[in-house]
C-alpha cells in the first residue's frame, strides 16, 4: 500500500441539508435556498494545497434528488464538447462521484459501485455507473474499472452559465457556474435517503486537462492524481432542515 496514504487528512463529512421544495435551476445559483448550504472549497487533490483558481461547491437535497451547485473561477473558459457523453473530462469540468450505502463494500475484496457525473462549462455531461475493484489508494494496483454508460434518465439535469466569453483566449473571463439535479437512483442500489443516512462521495474539478496549467482539485484529498480512489470518498450525511 502507498505509504503516503498515512499522511493524508481524515475523510471529511458534509451535512447535506434538506430543503422544503425542489430547487429552481437556472445555472446561476439564483435560487435563495442555495444560501442555506454550507460551502465546500476544493483543494489540490494530491496534496490538499490551495488551488490556483477557486472552486466553491454546495449540496442540498429534497425528495428524490441531490442538488449540486458550483462556482468556478476561470480566466479562460473552454468547452468544445457538443453532446451527451462526449469526453468532457478532457478539458474543463466538475465531477461528482456518489456511492449509495449499497455500493460501499461490506468486506475487504468487494468492488465499489458508484455514479460518476462530469459536467462541462456549457452544461454537457458524461455519466456512467462505475464498478471499481480498486478501493485502496495504491497506485500499484491495476485492476480495470467497469463503466456502464447507458444510464441517462430524463430527470438528471444540468444548467450552466459562463461569466465571460467561451473559447476566446484573447480576453480574461471571470468563470462559470453550474447546477446539477441528480436522482438518488443514479448510484447502483440507490434510493432516497432517510434523515441521518450517510453516503460516500467526492467532488472534483479538472482545470485545463490538456494545458500546461492543468490542475486537479477535490473535496476529499486523494493523495494521487487519480479520482477513482473510492476509499478516499468523503462522508455525505443527509440531515433535516435547519
């Protein structure tokens, strides 16, 4: 096992607040309920250091849905994707990895099962149900992932807005914002949670994957330049309204 794992910080816990109604998604985090969600500030995913460009994420839930809202500082917003399941992770995107309790191994050697959803600055997303036998953060383990890309329900929604000009490096942009509605049935074995129930998740951002200033960000520090390390997923605790 990678000895650097011993130096990693404890896994974080986020209290995801229940809201009294569904969110009105506009891609700009304009619904007043977003102000009730505590902010998450992403860090550099390998070391936990401060990032060059800020990313703030908020999570809320209501009924059958988890809601993710994110604000990204970005000096040059770039997105050349055109349709669902284009490889948005090759440029700039925000990624949500979400594991229901049924997808978390109950004993050593079992695979993790979770939903991965990656969204670009124009709201195009790639999603898949992942079966991952590599739960331990050990870079020497080369077990393959299994991806089921057939999952795409009508109520999985994304909305994004850009504060600047898209694909124009001649000027300086301010960033982009994102809202995502994720059905709790997205992760394998998932159903709407009870109050107090704990799921596992991580939130990531890729900044300029193919550029010289590439940066990989995360909520829970991974210790590796690899997002598929479910043993480092944080704890998402569903609480009632406060």
